[in-house]
C-alpha cells in the first residue's frame, strides 16, 4: 500500500435553529459532503490493495472509506398545550408535559469487493480487487439482509489474473452498506409538591423507538461461499430500549 496517500474533500451544510417560543424549540442540520482519497480503508470491509497493478493515483482514487454523503440531524422539544392553563387537579396531572427527541439519518459508508490470496505485484499484500464483469452493479446499496446477494451477485465478478489491466478491475469503495435511521424520544414532566418547594420529575425515555435495524457489511470476498450475504449487525447498532426515570428534589 502506498504511503503517498492523497485526499480530496468538499461539502456544504445547512442549519436551522428555532428558539423556544410557543412551547417549541428545535435545531436541524443537513450536511452533504464528498470525500475521496487513494488509500483510506478498513480491513473488515476490504482494503483492495491500492497498488496491486503498480502505483497509479487514477486507479487508486475513489470514495473514502468514511465517505458519508448525507447526514441529517434534528433535535428539539415541545411543551404539550393540554391543560396548560388549568390550575386544578387535571392541570397538575395532565398539564406541563414535554416531549423531546432526536432524529438522525445518515448515509451508509462504502466498502470494497476483494479477491484475497492474489498478490499481483509481490508486495506481500494479497487482497486484490477482482475483475468487474457487470458494471450495472456499481454503486449498489447493499443494506438489506433479504436482498443483499441479489444486489451483489457473484456472477458480476471474477478473480483477477496476470494480464488484467486497471480498467478491468472493480473500483475501490464502489458499494455502500446500511446507513443509520434512528429516532430517540422522551416524555417528561415536573410535579411541584405543595410543601417546601420540593418537586418530583418523571421522564420516560425511548432509544431507537422504531427499532430500526442497522445491518453490517456483507461478505466482500468473492471466493467465499457467503459472498454478498449480510451475517450481522453494525457494531454501533442498538435495539430499542425503553426506560423510566424518576427523581425527587428537595
């Protein structure tokens, strides 16, 4: 792998902040970015030997391993208007509740298809990229366990051999894994006690409330019998968690 790595990055960000008025406040942000380089990889999803046919920046340049084209986040809170002006029992119990949450939608990052055990340039790094037979599969989002192997068919590739040119090989990081679509919500209220200014706060929190799965990368070795299959979840994935918190303050 060449140590003379190069990188190119550009992007644009939009944000919208709303201050707390009429019981509502929120912050929203969207980022579009593009990151390309010649050498950023992670072994778990294939490095694809950037120099397998000799140093060539045009051949090595592709999307960065951490390339994340779309990122949207929204966080905010809203004080529910029900019984807001009621000073009686109903207002004490049902009024003053606040709902808050965080929404995150993030694109999946790229991965490289490999054909290990081939060391074309005898540099000791045998993780060649295979020959691409079907260009129509390029850019596929392999993000569903049920359709992964159909999106990434074994017939679209063949192992590289001596004599294959750079133009024959599948590009680095030409496919995308599963992204993140997560919603966290909380419902809370402070109950004022009629003595000494004490209060009790109650909070119900839900993390990943829609239990949205985030699949891991598929098998990227074309020589594997499970090539293209997704066999696990992202390490950052966490299933739905609901918790109840109560605090007494005096």
